[in-house]
C-alpha cells in the first residue's frame, strides 16, 4: 500500500514531467511502514494498522482513563536531564521488572564493575532482591498523558513578530503552562515543538528515580559482533539488560533508599514465545530522539558531503588509537569500553547514512519535490506572497550556516573530544555557576574523582595529540586558540601534560581542596586550563554567536518550509519528526535486498554465532558456556520448530536513536522482541525513509528467555514473567 504525496492541483503540471522524474519524486511518498506516530492521534492510523493485522483498538494502545499498552512502556532518562530519553524499555512483571538493551544499561554496569567484580566481562545476575544494584543516576518515565496545546502556546504570536520576539513569547508561554500543569498534578510536564515549530504538544510524565540493575549478560553476548556488526545484518547480538523499578511504600517515585520496595506495576507486558513468521504484523513503541525528514535538498547535500565525512574522519582516527590501548591493557578495556562504543556508533552510522543517501539519490529526489512545490506556489498570488522567495532565501542563508556549523562541528569533534581539555572546560563551567564557593568546590572535587576513575593518561595523550593536529589542519585561523598557536603541534599534548597540574588526580584534587575559592591566577597560568578556556570562548562566542543568529533564521525558514510541505502535500499523512516524545511505529517482519542478487532473510539463529566464532575475529568471541549449550542443543521450550535457537529478527518499522530497548509487539500487544538497531543500508532513515532498505533490528524475546533460564540459571526471574506460546 502506498500513500501518494500529491499536490492538490497535480494534473496541471504533472503531464509535463518525465516518467523518470515522476518516479523519483513519488518514491519519496509515504509508505505504510514509514512514520513515528503520536499515541493520542492514532485514529488516523488505526484503520491501516488493523488492515495490516493488528487485533487491538486505538484505546487498547493509548487511553488516559483505562489500562492500556502505553502504561507498560518506559523512557530511560539521566536524572539531571529528565525530558531527553536516551533509550526506551518496557515493564514485564507485576514487580516492576523492566527490560531494555544491554547498550542502554552499559554505563550502569560499568559503574558497578571493577577488576575484581568485572560485570562487563562476566555479566551479572542478582539472585535475590537484596542483590540488585542501586544508586544509579538513571531513571525511567511513564507517559501519563499527551495533548495538543498549540493554541495556548501560540497565544499572542502573529506572523508579523520578529523571530526573536516570537521565540521569547513562545518560550514564556511554554514555561507558564509547564509550571501550571506540574504544580497542579505533582507530575512532570513538558511541552515540545512539533512539525518544525508549527505545533506544540504537552507530555505529562511520572519519573521513577530508583532503578536497580537485575541482570545483564557478559559483553561477549550483550555486544556480540561489537563494532564489526554494529548497524548491520546479519546480526547476532544478545542486546538486553534487566532493571527493576523501586518505589516508596505508597508505590510512588522516590530517590534511592534502602526503604524502597519493588514497584507494583498494574500494567505490564505479556510475552509471546511463539515462533514468528515473515509478514507478521509488528508494532513498536518508545522514545525516538531526532529525525530530520523534511529538510530541503541543499541541507541533505550538506549533511552528506560536509558534516558526515567530517565526523567519520576524526572519529575513525580516535577509535583506532583507543582500541589499540584497550587491547594492550585490560584496565583500559574496562575504562574505555563505553566511551569507545559511543564514538564508534556515530562513526559507523554516518558512513551508512551517506552511502544510503547517495545510492537512493535523495538530494535529487528532494530537488524534484521542491520543483513541485515551486509550481504549486506559482499558482496563486496568496501562495506567492507567503512562500514566493522562501526556498531562495533559505538556500542563501544555508551557505552561511554550513560555514559556521562546520567550524562548530570541527571543534566539537576535535578539541572538545580531548579528555584532558574536557577537565579544564568542566572546571570553567562550574566556576561560572551562580552558586556558593563551597558548592563549587565540592562539585569540582566530585567531578575530578569521578573523571579519574575512568581515565587513562597514555591513551588520552595519543588521542589529544591527533585531535590537535586535525584541528590545526582544518580550522580557520581566527578560530585557533592563541595558546595553541604558540605550541609545536607534535609535542603539544606532552607539553600540556607535563606543564599542567590538572592531568594528575592527586595534584588536581589537592589544588581545589586547598581553599574554598581557587587561586584563579594560578589556574589561568596552567596551560591546559588556559587552552580549554580559550577554546570555550571561541566555541561559545566567536563561533557560537554568529551560528546562533543564522540558526534562528534557518529554523524560521524550516518552520515555513514545513508548513508549505503540509499544505502542498495535504492529501498525504505527514508525521512529525522525532523529538524524544512517545511514538508508535508499525510494519511487519521482513527481509530486504541489500544489493543486486542478494536477499537477506529476516531471522538469525545461535548457529550463526557459532559460524562467526570460528572466524577468529576479535568481536566474535563468546563464553564457553554458550558454546556448550549450543553443542547440547539445550534451548528449552524457546527454540524454533526446526530445533534452532532464534537470536535476532528484522522488521520494517521506522525507528531512530532513542528507540533502543523499544518493545516490539505482536498483533495482540504481546512482547515479541526488543528493538536495538537498524541495518547499515538503511541508516539514512533519519533523513529519508526508504521502504526497500530501511529495517530495524530486534532481539527475539525467546533468546532473552533462553539466556535467563539456561545460561544464567535465574529461574526466579522466568517465574516472574507472564509467558504465552511456549513450545512445550
Ligand atoms: N547502533 C545501535 C544504536 O545506535 C547500537 C549501539 C550499541 N552497539 C554497539 N556495538 N556499539 O545505539
Ligand atoms: N541503536 C539505536 C539506539 O540506541 C537505535 C537506532 O538508532 O536504530 O537507540
């Protein structure tokens, strides 16, 4: 089924379009698998979803007055940034057990790991509630309700206001409403912009702060395939981790305390352990972070040819250096596992994105769409008055934007990625806070103690030296910090280390312990602090000010461009870009053709892990115990009919970063898998979804059950779950 994106007056000009051009333009049309939809507006999708196989009603999925599926879905947040969801998850037992991805919980596992208790390498299983590991700085949120508040937020806003006035007024309307709702409900209210600042919706959340680690597989399973297989199919990663929500005696959110008890969940997901088939309906819910599906052609071209290559180049070099150090030293391995994973993730994704954008000729297709829009505009004087010069102005301003953004990105990917320079920058930020001297002192000391637990000077020295070289080679002369200008690039990192007291934990902490207000003169004489300070000034002011100005213009152009697209293509359903709010995606289980003469099937099995294991690749090692279970075919009732053990599967849902850990549901709303990734050919879906090659990768829930039961021997957790469809 294809929803065609037609301009209202299509016949007028379409006759003149060549067949190829038409095909190109229309293949940008919405497909039933494309889109991240809003739970409270599901009536627009539910007909199609049911046609595709769903057995539920819109109310079964989202209803603020009765139990529904959304009540078992959670967003994972950092407690100091509670509206930005870094991952998704779901509640799977009446005692608040939550499942998400291994890579979502990895930093928590790392915090509890040491050389003696190396949970990253060995995995961790709490055999009783008392063993569950708390004191973590993450929380989970439940969406309680969502509604359109555009009218309230746009009160007093007219098209004649300056961009600045408009933004100020909107921000003040947003703060007032958020405060009003938070005060009256005791919950956390947040207003987000949708459709590129054309609409505003309120989300009301309940956030639980005491989340404890319950179980996680060894990294060889939880991250099997590592960076070699990341963003790729065929995939065999057991990417899951279990947490438990704790609440106070009233079942309410509370800060971590040993008095807290497991959360009593009235809504949790049933698990379906039945074998899946290609074509089965799949639905997925969670918190996708950011997409940019409605950019003009020139913005996609900049991402493809300027921004993506910059990130890929510098990160590739850092990753190689860090991995060398990790291989040579197990303590560096523990300290840098999570750091290198986050560098490598974007590094690989942007390569796939660029390849996909080029192979699917997205810039060209977008240009075709812009021609359609220009023709539509030319049809009436009113349209001409509203949008006549929009694309020309937008494109002209974009040239300036690319220049400024490139300078920012370069600094952020080089000097800002040096860990030693980050020390200076963080101290600078704390010293600039409007808090008492003693609060500053304790924040700095806490930060330093924290920082040095995961720091390796030798690794950072080599990385920083490379990063400085990259910056000097590519930055505009006016963006080079004076301290750096005076240094010799080959020895700069060594000089910073030998002349600064900040790269040594003892001397750094001692300096700030000495007196409440640090001796700023001495600090400014420290070359590392001085360089960090100069870089921050360049980043925030020399680059930041003009960039901020041009960004405001670009955002305004994009707001109008989005409005234009919704008017011109009014016959199609257009979903709002992801913005870390609750969304629903749907599609079916399905493979794809990555290239000519190749077709990928959508299911992988444990046998595939064993095949990869034999290849002697660093990322392809697994614990002996898993090999033994395989050799014994000891898969319990979780295996396929042919006796194989399922691991991962593909579906056609539209997902992005933040959707990791998202529950994947069958047609009855039972849990069948956990989303954790996308395929390499399809990472372009953040800018353009292509139904041929965009697939999300899920971990089969049966692998999770098998692992908990047969590998970890944590039968008590299996007993907690509500499982249907077991083969025995
Ligand atoms: N690519 C996935 C995502 O963006 C998974 C990342 C974790 N896995 C890894 N091998 N680095 O988050
Ligand atoms: N792996 C991503 C995540 O962590 C999901 C994706 O980008 O497809 O959210």
